[in-house]
DNA sequence: CTGTTAGCGCCTTCAG
DNA sequence: CTGAAGGCGCTAACAG
C-alpha cells in the first residue's frame, strides 16, 4: 500500500541525473535562425502554417544536428507518450508471443512503442502491471490476457481502468474480459465447439477435455463450448472426463496420465500447448495418436504443425489478432472512434485426429477381455 | 531522412491533448499541508531528510488521493525514464520470447518497464528500433539480437550507440555483437563444438550443418564451432554438407530435403527451431530419427522436449540469460559498474541422437548394393 | 528539516 | 505567418 507510492524497491541511489548532451529544439532554432515555436511546429507535424522557407531551414538544421525530438518532454506537454502497454499472462508462451509480435509491428508502423508485462495470471501482479503502465502514462493498455474471475480483483482493476480512461487512456481487449472495452475478439466458445464437433463428427463419443486454469474466463468459455457441442450431439457431459491442463505443455502431459486410465477415445485440449503436452504424455505410455486416441487443440500456434504428431487444431490468426488490436488502438487514439472486430476461426486438419478405434468391448466388471 | 525528424507518419491529427485529471504532487502537498518538495522527497525515495511526521502526513495524503507519480514528468526532470528497450530479431521466436520474459521479470522487480522491438534482422528496421528507443529516452538498450555483419550498418549503429552512451545511456549485449558493450554472453562457439562433438562421439563422420542466416555474427560463430569440432576429430570439412536453415522451422524442414540426398548420418542444426524443422522434414521423407539420421539442436527451447522426436540439444538457460541481462542493466544504472557474465551450457541428451546406422557400403558408382 | 526558485524540452495559446 | 510567454509534473540546488 504505502510502498506502492514510493519508487524503486531497490533504493534509488541514482548516481546523479544523467548527462544532457542532447540537441534540443532551441539548438535547431538557433541554427535555423527561427524561433523554437517554429521548429516545434514543423518537427511535430503541427498543422499550424509555416512558410515553406522556414520549414526548409528548420528541416535542414534538424538534419545537420541530427535532431531527435525528446519524446518525454513532448509527452509531458501533450499528455501523450506514444506508448502502448500490453498485458499478457506470459510473454514466453507462444500464444502471447505471436500476439505481441503483431501488436508491436503495427504500433511500430505508427511510431508507437510497446511495453510488455506478464502477469503470470496472478491478480496482484496484474494490478502491479497496470499501475506501472498508468504511472508510465501509456496511451493505451491492451489486455491480451484473459480476465481472472475474482470479484475483488476485478473491482480493483476496473477502478484503475476507469481512472485511466477518465484521464484519456484507452483499454482494448483481445480476450475474454469482463471489463467493458472495445476489442478484437474471437469466438472462444465457437472455437471449442468446433474442436469438439470435429471429434464428434469423426465418431467419437467418449471425449475428454483438458481445461485451462479455472480462474480464467477464457477457460470457462472454452469448457462451455465443449459442453455445448457434446450436448448438441446428445452426448452426456461427464465431469470425470474433464482434467486440468493449465494451458501448458507440462499440464497436458500430466493430464494425459489421467486420461489413459479412462476409456476415452478423443481429447479436446483447451489450447495447443496442452494438446502437444498430451500427445507427448500419451506417447510415453505407448498410446498412439490418432490410432488409439485422437487429440485436437485450439489456437494453431506455429508449433502445432511441428508437434510429435502434427496437430489438428482450430486456427485463430494470432499475429493478425495482435495487428488488428494495434490498429484498433491507433484508431481510438486518432479519432476516439470505437471499432471492435471479430476474428474468424477455422479447422486445420492435420494428423492427430481420426475416427475412434474399433470399440473394445468392456466386460461388466471393467476388465478387458482377452484380445 | 527528412521524415525521420517529423513525428507520426500517420498524420498526428491528435484530437487535442488528453485530459489531465491526475492527482499531482501539489495536490498531495496541499492535503498534507507541506510543500511539494517535501512530498517529492518522500515519494521519490530521496535520501534527503524528512521528519517522521511530515513523512507520515505525506504518505497518508498520498494514499487518500491514490497518488501515483507521473513518471514522464519525473523523467523529464531526472533524465531517467526507468525504461529499458530490448531489440530482438523476432519477439515470436521462442528463443527471444524466453529472453524477453527473463528481462521483463527482473526489470519489473526493479520497477522498470520493458519496451520490445523486433528487427526482423533487417538493418533499416534495427536502426529504426534504436532511434525509437533513443527518442523515448530509454535508460538502457539490450541487444538480444545478434549483430548483422554489414559494415555501413554497424557504423551507423555504433554512431547511434555512442551518442546514446554519451548521453548517459547503457548498451548491454546478450549475443554476438561487435559493438563493444558489457553483456551476458554464452559461448556460441563452444555450444556448436559441443553439439558437433556429441555426434562425433557417437561415431558419426558424415555430419551436416544447418546454418543460421549468413549475415548474422552468431551464425558464423556457430558454423565455426562446427568446423572446429570436425577439425579436431580429423574429419575434413565439406562445404557441400552445410545448408541454410535460417534459424527457422521452415528453414530446417526445407534443408532436410537437401540432406537426404547426401549420405549424411548426423545433422547439427544451428538452433532448435531448425533442428525441429529438420526432424519434421526427415519424417516426411520416411527417414527415421535417430535410427537413420541423428539430429542435434542448440539452445534447448522449451519445445525441444516436445519435438516430433524429443530433441537432444545443448542447453542454454535463456530465461536466466534475460534475467541476468536485466540485472546487469540495473547494476549499470545504479553504480555504473560493469559486471559482464558468462552463461554455462551443457548437453541435454534426449532421443534424437544415436550412433550412426550400420554403414551401408556404397558401391563404387554410388548405387546401393542389394540389402 | 523545510520551503522557495528554477528549470528539464516541448507544445501552445496569444499577440504581433 | 512568426515569436514571446507560460506551463505540463516533478526534481534539485539553494537558502532559511
């Protein structure tokens, strides 16, 4: 609480202010023989009229001096830092890494810089990230990370965002997040339905779901999609077939151990990482994919095609999601015009799914009959 | 040239400065009944003495008002933004994503924010990234990306860095880069030697190398390591066994097509991505790994253990590299004390390497004898 | 220990 | 079309 106001935890024994050997507007003005105002007007791209000659002199002087405007000063004057902050769960997770890349590309094209912060799905950390962004006066915050379902936390977050927005900031969401904000979304429910449906279409009936972290909204929505698809097909939902996959390789791998103990023929993983982990885990137990068990993922990260078994999955254009997110931010920053969008998704059939194996009849007491 | 001085390419038709509904130092000062200076002294963690009572009043007022220091203003006054910029080749590449994560973690612990920029290995883009960082007044630039071997470009870069450093900035390198700067390095030569040596130890003699992009220093160094190991073992270097893998999945996959046309029994890939791509490509041609051909990578990215064949590779602690890099930055920022470091590396044996298959005798004219 | 005084570099009314 | 003046929010001497 209190220390949140103080600056560096690590005692800011700053070794005096850094030197200021920068060339400033005044220097350019001097060399060009005009006033600083004029220089400002031309280098900042202002629409204030400036004579062609003055402009030329300024540009020339600026070039000679290799003048670069000090954005910090500009930011203090304009209350715009030309900076965007993105919050992810983990920058090392390929899902987020691809989104970051997309954001960064477009932000860069518009001369904006991108801050990246990982929350590790921890409420406190997430708040800290947001606070840091606010403190750094970012122009917009992009929520690439799904919301965490925890009322008090969401309230705290909302308060911060409200403040941020009141101050002129923008919040954009790229995932399932309860905070009301424009964003680029894709249909997380539909994506899970599509994955599950694919297995159903193939003839599977005992289908397991490897869920994401409980506390995440996106996990719930995807689990819901799985249930919907099952229900539409008249397949009863069996909670014993839902295992935690934690959206991770290790999680999927661990979950697969539980899966092999069941009579499941198909696995819907809440994301590709989990699916790949599961395939790996299955292989370790001598279970063949897709011969014995089919596995389908969600997201189509780059690695999906290079998994132990090339992964059938539901494609979502992640880099493009990031790009569109950044474009949305730029639009908001320019005209304040909201223009949310939706990304399509589609099935990518590779080799990890197939019709279920011929049904092995299970004897009454659960023992396998002789082969 | 000229436009580099002007601001946003996309016409900065800024819709007026953003509102200023922020609580400032003065507000806190007013409420606490002290001067702004006093507030500044306590919230900035200055070592200037402040009475316990004043301090308490300030802290209390700050909390009530939910005061957050405006870092932009602070930055303008101190010439320190508490901001670090990292340049990578591609933020979506797991190698860089892991490093970014490490940097971000430690930077965050020290209340510094991280800018990320991808150069795509393009000189112009790289310069643009650096210029953007300079303009944003970052306190330090971390070069996670290897240097690009192109004299004019390096000269331009060096000029920018010199300027940056003259101004009080710091440049830290995490890879092979000719610009003289402190950094955390790992032995790229040794890493390639180790990989190659492993294959040699296993009995391989016809060993291919899937190189990284020609223009990168790191590529040259790793290729060199491969040659050294070969040479030490008395195996002649054959340039026909070196293929471009471009440090990418697709590159490795494509390169593997060329490899199968040779009589190679082992492949050293310049990085894991290439290795995984190669394994995939080999599999597509019915070549078994490691039975027919062994493949070893370099880096040990998280996915290495989840490759089509769990990848034997040379481990480098990438996240830790990032963490140490950030620590180095913090040290430089605090005492200006240089304290470079070296990361160790070691072999991780998984399943993609094995002794070469029994030598198939090749008849004089190159045709295979009957099995 | 505290407050007052000047800026940091840039933008932006406002006169001219 | 141009320049002078003031201020963005904070810090850093400098007196007291």
